[in-house]
C-alpha cells in the first residue's frame, strides 16, 4: 500500500476555541465545557487568552479542566496571558498538566494513524495592507516591528518543521487576515493582528489556521487555499468549534 492510500481513510476530529478567559468566578463553567468535550474528539486547540487577567491561578483552572479529557490539548498564549508578565508561570502550570503550550514552536501528534503537525505562536500586532506599522522612526516603534518579525520568522520555522506531516495546522492568537476582523472597529485592526503573519501561511499552505483575539470579528476567512477561522468564543457563540480534517483531502506531495 502506498503512502497516499494508507492515509486515505484517516480523519481527525478537532475542537478549537480562543478567548476562553478562565477566571475563578467561571470555574464551574470551565469544567462543564471540558466535560462536554468528552464527546469524541482527537485534538483540542486553544487559540490564546486562556486566562482573564494573566493570573497563574486562572491558568490552574484550565489545567484542572484539561484533566477531564483524554485528547491532547495544544495552546498558544494570548495578550491577556502576558498581562502580568507571569506568562512563564502560566506555561509551566499548563505544561505540568499535560497541555502543550506552543510559543514560536511546533509539535506533532500521531492521531488515528496520521501525523498531525501544529505550528503555534501568539502572533502580534502590525496592521493590514495598506496600513502597516513600518520599520521606521523611533526605536520603540522599530522594536514593535521587530517583535512581529520574530513571530513571522517563528511561523516560517514551525511550518518548515512540520512540512512532511499529512495534516498541518497553524495556531495563533492574533489574526493573520483582515477578513476575520470584520465587525471590529477598523481603527483597532492594527492591534488585532497583521497580514505579515499570512506570508508563511500563503507559502506553505497548511490545512487549517485558527486564531482568536478579535471578540467582535467574523468567523471565517481564507489565505490562498487555506481556511482561516476566528474561533474566539464570543464570535462563535458556543464553547468549541468542531471540524474534521482528513488526509484524503491533502495534496499528493508529502512535503509542503
Ligand atoms: Fe480575548
Ligand atoms: Fe487577546
């Protein structure tokens, strides 16, 4: 049996959500949400803003909730998780609980016999054509530009690392496209993401991109052939969005 026919039947069930903003007053709700995920799911993807205020205790709620399911949970952090500069503690708490926190990194899982690669990073600000923050002027502004450049480079590296996986996913907090920001005030779009993050996605054509952050944005967009979903809970109006990806739908070439 060749590689293509071996992969033809493989489908993975994904549940994605962003901006779950765990906090003590909603602890019971977090447990309920993960209990309901016990419905068959192979992979859970969390698109940042895991906590309400960046408190490690809030991350501990998610750590507890994640214990209620068997499927791997992969997350990126959001700006709220960085707010108190305790993001390393948050990452440590989640990692201890078995949640894989991706920051400028990638990981792979074998799910139902198929290798799934996930490139994940928070992303950052910068705006969308024709209104980008530029690499010009005061050092503070140029540092902001450089921070986004680091995120873009990390996404390039992450997608390179998972290039041979038959199913490839990008997980972000900030948006790589303007399309999924429709509904947000255009004046704040430069703070909700940047299409500089779209370049590696356009080049590598992963199967799926998930992001959050834009609570009042739109659900669905596209970068070339790749579907992009803003899985921010307020946008979805539900706890998790579910999608199935099948290796039978990926291009013949094993390297992307
Ligand atoms: Fe959020
Ligand atoms: Fe956010």
